[in-house]
C-alpha cells in the first residue's frame, strides 16, 4: 500500500467515525465501551497495516530475486555466450 493510499484510507475511516459519532451520540455509560471498542479496532487496523507492509516488502524482495535469476538465465542462453561456452568446453575436452 502506497503512503498516499494509506493516508486516503485513514481519512475515510476518520470521516466515517465522525459521522457515526455525530449521529449516534450515546449516553456517557455506553461511550466508554464504544471508546474502548474503537481503540481495540484501531489497534487491529494498525497491526494489519504492519502485516501488509511486511507482506509487500516480502513480495518486492521475491520479485527482485526472480528478476535477477531470469536475467542471469537469459545471459547464459545468449547465443554469443553459449557459443563461447561450447567452444571452451570443446577445447577442454580436446575435440
């Protein structure tokens, strides 16, 4: 998730929360329970964001590793490189 996407998501969540609290205005007894529930949800969202960041980093590293491996394989099967390797092998074998 890009930083701009994350900021947009946080802004939308805050807007929804503001609308819900302005509309529902609970009594003081249930306010504490809702506040605790909201804090728990914010903690869960924060944890999920951290996990998502870790997953994105992992996927990025794996994609870079695959790209490097593919580039190495392409270099090995390049006709010029392959011809030179075959000629070197033939010289080593005495053919």
